C-alpha cells in the first residue's frame, strides 16, 4: 500500500499553513508550492478540495491567499486524508470465498486502527518552526 501523492502534498501544505497560522498572514499558492515542493497546478486542485472540506479558507485578489479555517490542534491527519481522497483504506467489497468474511473482519480492524491513529496526529504536532525541529511519524 502507498500513501497517494495527493495525500502527501496535502499534508505538507497543511503543515506549512499551520506554521503560518499564528501570524494571521495568508499564504499565496506560489509560496506554498515553493516551500513544500508541490507543483502549483496540482496544488490548486488540492487546495480546492481542502477548502471544500472546510479545512482552509481562501481570499481572492492581490492580497489574497489561504489559511487554516481553525487552529492546527483541531485539524488531524485523518481530516486531511478524508479531504484529499475521501476514504481511509477503502475495501473492495468482494468478501466471497472461504476466507472472505474473516479477511473483511481483519481489514476492518486494521482500518479502524488506521483511523484512530491518524485522528491522533494533529497539525500542531506535524508543523515545526525550523527544519531541525521536524517531527517524524
């Protein structure tokens, strides 16, 4: 299994927005793309999903940009994953065969653990002020 590029970029950009949160300044897309090494055209799509999900707000114009819609400690990795992809470890739905039902149970347990763990990591824990303060999961 892999974490999608979309989720990776969304988490990185949200961490940068969390670093900027206390300043009250809006972040422009060019800054976010450059700081987090995310292609600007792809970033625009990701920011749209994050805004639609209610994690960020935006303002248009020369002085416009993006900011978190609530404090970093109130936004979890799970929230970002749901905004970016819409599902956390989605299952195929085919549970036939001799082992199908048991595998469904096992995958369900793993999914529940993943959801619980991603809900426990909030942006304030992911964002650092300096590269030397990086927090690794």
